[in-house]
């Protein structure tokens, strides 16, 4: 039986070229507001799945969707989302 300790070097080996570049990190940071808005919208939709939506719930869902659209527009206007 081999212990994991003997294989620690192989298991934890990490090549420096696997790390994200500065440009990739900047792109992730530029998309962070959009990601946060999408997560918030998803949370809203999940919260409304198990019950019928009333007027306040409908407004909450619309506001969350509007924040996603605003974040997408802001990202598109900066040109950060054009890569790939």
C-alpha cells in the first residue's frame, strides 16, 4: 500500500504556465459585475420557483433582469467582452 505522502510531489505539482495571465485576470475582473448580476437574477428565479409570483415578486424579477441587461450593456460598451 502506497501512502499519499510519497506521491505528494506528483499530486501537488503545479506548472507555472497553468496560472492565468494578467490579461485573463483583467477580463475576469471586468466581467465580475455581470457575473454578480446574473447570480442575483438566478437567486431571484430560484426563490420564485416554489410559489406563485405576486406583484412584488414580479417587480423583483424584472429589476434583477434589468440589472443583468445593464451590466451586459456596460461590458459591451467598454469593449471588454469582445475577446474570444
